[in-house]
């Protein structure tokens, strides 16, 4: 009898090492573009940007730094705040 281990309620997103598969695709294609730009015009900025994105996309307990930044942006900048003034008594 074989035992299979499934993610919680089969709702967890697919991951590879410490990144989601979507992020791995972005990182892999970014590394290819960076290698081409370094080899042809000695331009290292794309590699720096890909490394920064890879760091921000690391998943720990299904949350990444990129998610926290998006939540903070939504809460502080783009989201509407609702305040209710009045007596609390």
C-alpha cells in the first residue's frame, strides 16, 4: 500500500524548492535574458533585478516578502480606508 502526501485541501499552490512555479518561470527566463545581455553588451542590471525578484519571491509558510509589500501597498496607498467617528459609549 502506497501513501501519498497532499497539500492542505489540495488548495496549496505548486512550489519548487522555495518558489512558486510561476516565480520559477519568471526567474528562469530572467536569467536567460540576463545571460544574453551580459554576453553581448556587458550589461549586468537585468541580473541584479532577477536576483532581487528571486529574493523577494522566496516562500516561507506560503507567504513571501513580495506578498507583504503588495499588502502594504494596498493598505497604505491604493486601498480606501474607512473611519467611523462618534461616541464609543
